């Protein structure tokens, strides 16, 4: 479990936040949960069963599933029901920062997280996306 995470105030007024707001409270609750969950990491790519989202947000299975689907529709995240892995698309950009250098100590932690990821369909998209941010 990580000790802290960043949620920028612009979340509420940016395009994705506004799109999520239009989709209802479940979408906003699930999005905030995915950003701040005790299961999350700085990569934004992690194992999280819908049951955990349902229980920890208090939304129940129907509300959690609805909020997650709306997050996918808004382009906030991807979710794979088979591996139960979520990818919060822009999370690494905001949690790690765009100024990461190869010698930064944070690189070891990032590599450990990456190496511990369960098999999931988002790995290559994640690598392509983060390559654009960090190079």
C-alpha cells in the first residue's frame, strides 16, 4: 500500500472530470476510489476486483460496476474482468511526474511494480502511453 497519492484540483474542472460528472455519482466515486484506493499504485495499473470497489465505496456491486463502466466510457480507465486489472490511463503521468530521469531512485520502485503486475491485456498500451510521457 502506498503512503500517499496526488489528486490534482483540476480533476473537477478538466475534460475527464466533467465527462465523469455527467455520467452520474457512481462514475465520480469509482474514479476517485481508483485514484486513492489502498490497492492502487503509482503506475495506475493494478489488480482490483469489482467486489473490492463495491465494498470499499459502499456502492454495492451494481453501483460499482456502473461507475466502472462509465469510467471506461469516459476514457478515464480500462478494466479487464478476466484478470481483474484496472488501468487508470493518466495515473502514472500525475503520480510519477513527467520529469523522471533514468538515475532517479523512483525507477527501482517503478520496475518492481511493473515486474509484479499480473498478466493483463493493458501492458503494451501502458508501455506505449508511458513511453510518450517519460521520454
